[in-house]
C-alpha cells in the first residue's frame, strides 16, 4: 500500500505518554499542503471503546492506512495516543485523527486521564467527531462513553467558547431494531448528560445545539456482514464531500482557525488540556460492578438471542399469527432474567439493578418488533375477515347500516381477544394505539364501501335519467314547435319523479340523516335538470344548422314529404314564407330554457320583428338588446341581438336555394313553350302566302322540304335537344355544339350503308322507313300536344301573379 501511505501521510501526533509531536505535525502540514487551504479544510476525529473497530472504520471511510487490530491474535490495544492523516480523495482537504480507545486494559482502571484529555482535545480541534459505539450500549448508564462525554462537556464549557462541533454517533453492529427506535433514546441520553452538567454563568441557559450538531448513523457488523458494511460506509463517505459548505456536515461551524495557524493552535489547546488535573475518576467498586454486571448481562442477552425457542418463535411470527405468543415469550424472558439474578447477586445492588433494567430493556427492545409484528398480523387478518364478512352481508341483501354495525361489533371483540393472547407480562406495552388503528381501519373501509355504494347507486340512477331524457329531449328540440317545451317539461317531471322515488327508497338502507339524503336527491334532480339544459345548450349552439335543415326540408318537399319538381305551378313566395316561419319557430324555441312554467314573448317578438315587420324607422328595434323581457340571463341561450344576426345569416345562406327554385321554374317554362306567339303565326301566314302558293305549284319543293324535315327530325331525336335545353340555354348550346358534327357524320354513314344493301331488302327497308316516319309523325304530334299542355300550365301559373 505505498500509494495510500504516500497520499495519507499518516503521522503520530500525540504519543501515548502525552508528548505532542510538533515537528511531525509541521512536516505533515507541508506534505499535504494544508497551509495553502485557507479556511477550506475540515478536521474529523473518532473516539470510542478500545477494539471497537475505529481504525477499521476510518480506513474504509476515508481510505487511510491506520493500523488495525488482528482479530486472530486477540483483542488488545492497537492505536496508542493520537494519529493524524489526510483523507484520500475527499474535497476540500479533510484531516482525520484516530484516538486511542477508551476503557483499555493496558492503561488500567486508574489511568483514564489521557483518554479524557484526548477526547477533549478531539472535541476542541475537530469540526466533526465520530463517536464509535456498540448498538447494545445504547441506553446504558456507564457505557456508550456517557461518563466520558459528561466530563468532556463540563470541562469544555469551562475551557472553550462555543464553536459548533458536529457529533456523529456511529452505532456499530446494528441489530434488527430500526434506527428510528434507537436514535430517540440516544438523543435523549445525550440531552440528559448536557442538562446534568454544571455550567458557568455565561452558559447557564445555552442549549446543546449551540455547541454541537448531533447526528446518528448505524452500520452493520463488519465481521458478519462485510459487504453490507462496506456499502453503508461508502454511502456515509458521500456526506464528507464538501462538508464545510453551507448544508454540509460542518456547514455552520464557527471560530475556524486558518490552515496556516492550525499547528500552533493545536499545540496550545493540548497544552491547556494537559495542565488541567482535576478530572474525577469513577469509584473503583462501582467500576468493577459496572464491568462485571455488564458482562453477565451481555452473556444473558447473547444466550437469549441464540435461544432456539426464541428463534423459532421469531421466525414463525414473520409469516403468520402465532397462537399463545404472549405466554411463550414471557416464559423465555423470565428464564433469562432469573439467570442474571443468580449470577449477579453479590454485586452492588444499585449497579446490579441498573444493569438488570438495561438487560430487560434490551431484551424487550429485541422482542418488541416481533410483538409489533404479531399485532400487525392480528390487525391484518381480522381486518380481512371483516371485509369479507361485510361483503357477504351486503351480497345477501342486508341493509348497509345494519351490516356495518353488526360486523364492527363482532370483529372488534375478536381483535381484543387476540391482542390479550399476545400480551408480554414483563412489558407494559399498551395496544390501545393498535386497537385505535384497527378501529380506524374498519371505519375507513366502511366509509370507502359506503362511498362506493352510494356512488354506484348515484351513477345507476343518473344513467337511467340520461337514458330516459337524452334521446327524447333531442328529438323534441329537433322538431321544435309550440308544444315542444310543454312536452319537455312533462317528460322531465315524469322521469325525474320516477327516478327520485326509486333512489329515495334505496337510500333508506344507509340510515343517513335527512339533510344528507335531501342533498343526494337534490343532486339527482339537478343532474336531470342539467342534462336537459345541457342538451338544449348543445342544440342551441347548432341552431343555424338546424334552421337551414328545416328550411331545406320544407322548401324542397311537399306535404307528403315527396321532393318538389318546380314545374311552374308552385307558389314559391308562399312556400318560402312557410319554411322561414317554421325555421323562425325553431329559433324561438332554442332561444331560452323553459323548464319552469313561465311565459315569455320571444316567439311573438321574433315573428313581428323579422317576418311581419313594417319598415318603420322611428320605432325602436325590439331585438336591439342583450336580454329578453321576463327571461333571466341564466336561462337565455340566444340573445335578441344574436337572433337578429342569425336570422340575417340564415336568409343570406338560403337565398341561393330560392334562386335555384325560381331558375328551375323559368327553365321549365322555356322548355315547354316552343310555339311562337299568335301574332307571329298570323304574320307568317300573311307574309308567306306567296311562298306557300309557290310550293303548291312546284311539288319538288315539297319533296325537298319533306326530306329536310325528316333529316331535322332525326337530328332532333339523336341530339335530344329538348333535354339539353332543360338546364338553360347556354349549357344546351355548348352541349349541342360538341355533339352536332359527330351526329351528322353518323347519320350520313348510315345512309351510305343503306344505299349499298341488296335490292331484295328494299321492301323491308321501305317498310322500316315507313314505320320510322310514322313514329316520327306520332312523336311530332305528341310534342305538339305536350306544347299545348305546357302553354296551358304556363298561363295557369302566371295568372295568380297578375
């Protein structure tokens, strides 16, 4: 380990006879360059019983190389005096001091002054002092360095001013007892020591926290659980990084000496401590009794810990409830304490009794987790049985309140019986807290089940109300008319009363007070009302869409719900007015919520203002307002101003439909009226008389005209001219212009093909042509008849308009 030695620079600071190695300290400071650190350094010391593993802890914690005890060569003094070294790999620079162990047999019972002097020196110089102690020493009067701490506190108060040292108690070989249970005892003992120390007038009321920050950590056994010990030490090591910064272990230290003056300061402090000769030693008799009784108590404790009956009982209680637990454990404890009395009977009574109490406390502390675990098993199993019993009772149809009351009484009695079976007579432990926790568990579960059941019933009836109201209300609002809101009110009151009646009967089994019952019924009613109002608001948000849908439906369909064909007979003005009035009725229905039987004039106001209004510029506009008369704002869904804006938008968006209908009528009129006016016919007869006579004198012209007629008729049929012009003149012309040339070409090709057919088919061809001519004539006659009907229809449509 040459690298570790070079980095740690271990130095013997104070010899076993108290000689201060000033030269060695100066060399050490130069090697570790401590003088360059200013105030950025920390000093850590460790104190504790001999052979308690102090050096081992320091070597693992700070990567130092202090000499450790060889366990195979027996327990003896390893560290003599005080050694100092630099902590490897920790910033800022940290110096650690390894103190000689206390209670060493090498110094004897009458030479403990050096132990106290070295401990006092460590407290005076160090920022952090580790006090190494055995876990089983907690609570002992003469162990855990208590007498030493008491003396150190008293002398330090007299010699030094407060400098806020961190005392970290390191509990070694931690047992199963949780640290949370050990730490309060240790802190209480430290506080008692501080309170009992006589203080000078200047520090009479000074609290312990003014001098020390107390921290407690626990480590597993190095020999039995080495890996766990190393992991815990590695975790503890992290706390020493940046220990002097705010929030660190020594972040609030005071009176720090600059690093360059550390050597001189340490020498002066040791000098003052060495000159103090009045430190008292405990009486010899008391010391012997203390040590021997402590040994006997430790033997009995170790014997109990390894007792097979105890180990079996402890293992069994880990997994399940153990019948007769209290009697079995009380018997084991009684045997262990009786055996102690037999061996320690000749020692001083006060010491013997104190050690017996400590042994009893340690044993009870050892078995208390098993006792607590036993109570938890009782609590857990009884609670589970209670839950199952309550569920079965409710499933059997029993009322909730009756079932909860009966089950609670039964299982509280069962819990008390089982707790009494687990009582340990040597302990005065009170199971009231666990009983209260168990009672709260039952109450909590009852409250949870009650809340769940009430929520389940509430959700069930809310679902019924939703199913009964949602769809019908939506249908009624979509078909809005004068009877819409009376129908909604009737539906609302009928379904709500039905649900409330059933819900009220269900709540009787919970035996709740009337106020709570009324509140829940009121919530169900409010839910039903909110459902209707919410659906109305939802539909009101889509009112423009519904208005256009209704307008389109009425405008484009007749009374038999058949699509309208705009032939020219329909009165578009009347149809438009009817469709708009129906849409306006829908707007008035959705303008406000009318679940309460209150009258309003919204419908009349809208009709008078938007449909039957006369252009009177002097009269005030009833819709120029944000509220309706006799309608609260909370029930208003569409304000008058919004109604007016929606109506204007509705009219704009439906004008196209009306315009298309009018255009369809006009196109139908033009398509059905092919004859010229009568005056044109008369003019043609008078002006064309000479041409007519010429045709009669020359039959070839008649033949030419007849052939032209046939050709034009064929083109008429092939091009479907009447059908093309139904959609308007311009679309018809454009369509015919693309079909004309292909149609003529097709006709000419057919004529050419017919001219090349054999002669013997001429008769058949002639018969076929004759048939076609006949059909064409009939078609012409039919067209003429249709034109006559169209003319008649046109006159019939236009007459009302005149």
